[in-house]
């Protein structure tokens, strides 16, 4: 979180994740019509539901900004090298420690 890029992504995601659903919920009227008005009722409900959910709006904004903003220094800013060792079970010794079965059942059910 020392990178200004990551701070902007996190801050904007949190801010828009709170603001956009509040805006959508403000314009929800008693006849169940939200901000989106098309001829397809299912599409209206779909978009109104997505944009009324704070976690979903935050996720959409964060993923969009993370994939479009240019990385300043290296790919290390995105955290991708950190995830590489966790893609396989044997990639890191902490996996075995975290996912071990109780009562030493790992002998009978080995991890894949």
C-alpha cells in the first residue's frame, strides 16, 4: 500500500462502492422502478440490483482500475508475484500448515 496507484484504487473503490449504491437506492420508487429504464424488465432488475450492491460496485471499480491504470515501477505493485507460490499446494510450506487435517488425518487423505 506504499504505492500511490494502489491507494487511489482502494480509495476510489471504497468511495464509489458507498456512493453509487446510495444514489441508486435514493431513486428507487414504490413502483419498483430503479434508475435503469429499458423495455426489458429483467435487464432493469439486473442492473439495478448490481449497482445497488456496495461490494459489487467496489469490486467492479477496483478490477477496472487495477487492469487499466499503468503500473509505475514494476508488476510487483499489483501483487501478482506474491500469488504465484500459492497457485499449487506445494508452492509454499505455509499451505500445508494451514490446510492440515485434524488428528493427523493427512496420512490417509493427502493433498493434491
